[in-house]
C-alpha cells in the first residue's frame, strides 16, 4: 500500500531490487528476459560457470538498452492517499459498493457517454452453483427461523426479512433449474483530469449520476495505486470489492445495447459502422416522422435523402420535394414523377389566395378557412413587402378581407373553396384605392406589373399528382426564393390535408427558409402538425449556423425524431455538439467521416452509419458532375448510334427540359423515360417504362424498340 503523498520516480530499467519491487511492468517485461535467458542456457557445450557468466554479461548488456518500458513509462508518478498524478494528469478511482434491488437495462450507458476521460473496469467471478446453493440453504433456514421466533414472541412481522427470504428462495429455484448462475461482480471507474479542481468536479458529477440510480460509490482512498492498477487493461483486480449478483442483473451492466437499429419494418438507411449490422427503420413508426439532415457541402446529404426517397416510394409513400438546385430532376424522370419548374417566365402558377376545401373529419366554423388563409397571406406579404408599421399591417388586413369580399367570399361562408379566389392584382387594385396605402401598393407593384410580375399574381394551374412531385426553384432570383418556398409550402399543406396518405416532404437547403422569421415560423408550424396528417418532413441544411440563428431552428430539431448528421466542418462541430448532446467520440466521428458517413439518430437510439447505394441507385441519385456527364454522353451515343434520333415532344426531350424557359409539369411518359433513362456505360442499358416506376432501377441489357 502506498504512503500518503509519496512521489515515486519511475527509473528506467532499474536494477534487480527494483525489478522485484514493481509488479505490473515487470510481469510484462519479465517474460521477455526469461526467454532470452533460456535460449543462452540451452546452448550446448557450455559449462555451468560459463553459462552463469554469460547470463550476467547479458543482463548487464540488457540493462544498458532502452526498452519498451523506458518508452512508455511516465517521468514521475505521485501517489497520494486519494488520487495519483502521472506526469501532471490526475487520476482518481471509485468502486461501487452497493446496488439497488432493481437495475434498469443499460444503466451504465450514461456513464459511457459521460463527457470525461474515464477507464471502467468490470470483474466478473463465476461462483460454483453447488457452493452457493449450500450457502443459500443455510441463509434461508436462518431467516425462516428468525421469522418463526418473532411470531412466537408475538412481535410484528419484519418486511425486510420476508423480502430477503422471498428473494433467496426465488434465486434458489432459478439456480436449481439452471435459469440463473451466480457471480461476484466488481465495478471500478478511474476518472482523469488535468487539475485537482476539475477532478473534484468530475468526481461529484459521477457520484451524483450513479447516486441518482441508487448505485452508491466510494473513492478508493488509501488505495489509489491499487485502484489505478485495477482499471488498467491488465486484468488485475487489486481492489477486490465484489458484490453478489446473479445473471439477470449482471446482464444489465452491459453498456452497449443501443447499437442495433434493425427492425422488421421500414427501409434500409445504411450499414451500422459499430457492428456491420443493417440499419433498417420505419420513420413512420416513431413519435413523428420528421427528420433533419445536417452536414457540410458535398458530404452526401442529398444523396442520402434521394436514396431514402427511392426506397420509401417502393413501400408506397408519396414524396414532395422542394429542390433549389435542380438536383432531383433525373430522380423524378426515373420514377415517373412530375417536375415543376418555377421561374419568372414560366407559365406554371400557384395563387396564394386559393382557399382549400374543408377537411372531412375536421369540425370548422364559418369563416375559419378564410381567416386561416388571411393569416398566412399576411405572413407571405411581410416577406414580400419587407418591414411594416402596425398601421400598415392593419390596412393590409382590411385590404385582404375586402379583396375576398369583392369576389363574394365572406366570413359567413363555410366552404369558400368553390368560389373563384382573387389574385395579387386584385389586392393591388384595392390597396391603390385605399387612403394611406399608397406606399404598400407601390411596394406590391413589382409583383403585379413590375419585374416580378406574373409569378405570384395569376390563378393556380398546377396539380399535386401522386408519386413524386418536385418543385424546382433554382431559376428564381435569390430574393424571390423565400417567397416561392412559402407559397409552395402553403399549397402543399392545403393539399396534404385534403387526403390522408403516407407522404414525405423534402426541403433541401432549408437554411434559406430559416433566414426569414415568418417563413421559419411557418415551417415550424408544419413540422409540428405534420404527424397528424401522416406527413414526414425532411429538412436538409448545410449551414448549421444560419439554421440555429432562427429561433425556430432548435424547435424544428426537437420535433424531428430522426436525425442524420454527416461529415461536419470543425467550425460547426461545437455548436452542433451542444444542440445534439454529442459526446467527444461522436464529434470525432463527425469530423473524420468520409462522404456518406455519419451518425444516425432515431428516437433515443443512435449509431454510426455508412450510407450505401446499389449500382442502379447510385446512377440515379449521384450529383457527381463527372458521372452525370458520362451518363449524358452515353445517352447521346445511344440516341445517335443505336437508333434514329427520336422525335420527342418538345416538353419531354432531355434538352428541352433542361433549357425550357417556362416551367413545366413534366408527366414522364414513355419517350421521356427513354430519353432521360439511366444509361450505364460500357454496357448500354435503358429503363423501360415499366421499370421506371419501380425504384431502385435495375438495368436492362439492350434497348427495347418500345423504349425508343
Ligand atoms: N453514400 C455515398 N456513397 C457514394 N457516393 C456518395 C455518397 N454520398 C454522396 N456521394 C457523392 O458525393 C457527392 C456529394 O453528394 P451530395 O450531392 O449528396 O452532397 P450534399 O451534401 O447534398 O452537398 P450540397 O450541400 O452541396 O448539396 C456526390 O457526387 C455524390 O455522388
Ligand atoms: Mg445537396
């Protein structure tokens, strides 16, 4: 046992006496010496005296060499009565001395995830069942007789003894049946910190963390060296503080139970990097089906989500996407979805004044729908017109009520969706005749007859189809995007509420929505309410800071049960660490992940994930310019070489789709599928219309005449 405050310098390769004194390193190194000695000793034709001399000489020689021990040993080690200090690093050891009657599963996991450097050692000593049965029998007899004696003396019953007797009897039965075995269990923790104050803090936290679970610990005082040795990976239990435990409670001490995320339902998300199991999961089985995806640019966010879309569609989920980068076009083409390009000179419009019909199951009052829509229009107009004074807001509100009433839509209507709604132009007319609203009218003018005319001021002419629907807003000016996103989201929302159906809404580059308070609030409202309409919202963002700057960033995350974090930039990691409660280990994983690697959180389970795609899927979802170029070239070759150039309808040919000045809902029909099909070099393959609707797309050996 070490004395108080004794500094013991560890001298490299000390001579004989010291070698005997120290246990651990010697037992490691001793084997090495002995082997060498044996070799020289077994040399033939050498007398005993010569052998002794040889050994002595070899020993002297060995002492002069730098050994592994010299390399790994610290320059000093101070052993105090309650902690030890190794080269300036403090270490303090704790042992568990009592456990509660019941232990939860995985109770050790908060400690594993506790953000301090710590070594944990568990020693499990199996005890022979026959021996323990004898002891238990004796105990049971003692307890029974003390109960009898109390009864004879007329004392009140003692529940403590009765419980102990019950437990012992049950254990005896289970051991006899072979259901349980008996063990002795020792559990030690050694925590490390750079200074004494910190280690005291950590020690308190550790004690209260365990104390909260009624697992009581003590510091290994006056045994700090033994404590330290016991938690080194040497299988040396020098503390020897054991407690009895049978198999069931012992199994709860296994700390890694959250790593498997395989379930019977759902789709494949990737491979679990902890144990190579598959992460198969149904997001619609969680409390809500929302998810967030965070990663730096190029880490594979869109790729992961596209794979999810393909796989979710296979199990009958409709998907709606807001695509700011024109990334989802080939996906839409392949699965036969619709692609709606919104731009200033497009002829596709969504009128924000549209009123949805009442939802069948909901009980509403007359005017509810109109009121709801006026509120969301006010939100939209705030984004369009910028800051407003309270007086202006009041005027706008009145103008909105007036513009509806001109069309005969008033607050006493129950279902105003049958009437023709007004447009932005009507609102402009009203505002320009209102006293004091000239300023507002002027600001609105650019959306009705100015630069941005047409986009938001015409009746709706799009329809939310089934399957996959993509709204592309790439060709919109940066300043118009939040407005367009707001209108699209509002439109999607009213459509979603009409019919209950399993749906997913993907919002890529969501940080641009979060820049405006009103659109961020709107998105948060959607995320909160989506569950009731069987909708899962996936929010993808690369700009973590922008996302969290908004007061709605964090609530969106807390309302998303599924979270995918891929590779992160060092600048963002600390922030993200706070929001997601990441441990140092998890932060390390995120900083050092490759493309398509990261952390997957589903409810309170998490795992390190590797996202993998099949070859066919990869061809559809990749955004790698080289691969896309290659694919386009192969398509071109296919068009020119194998068949005469197809006379495809203007809106469905590949080139026309990409340069079309107007927005098109492209219902992907046969020629379009052929034109945009995934062509796999060098083996040319084409997707037939039948296959096009069945993702992931397998390849077909040669083009069929019908596909051309
Ligand atoms: N799991 C993966 N396996 C193979 N390649 C991948 C994987 N994930 C992504 N990639 C490739 O990495 C590149 C970037 O992926 P992706 O477009 O998904 O990035 P991103 O995170 O969405 O970037 P941005 O924020 O710029 O949109 C693409 O070329 C894609 O093909
Ligand atoms: Mg992307």
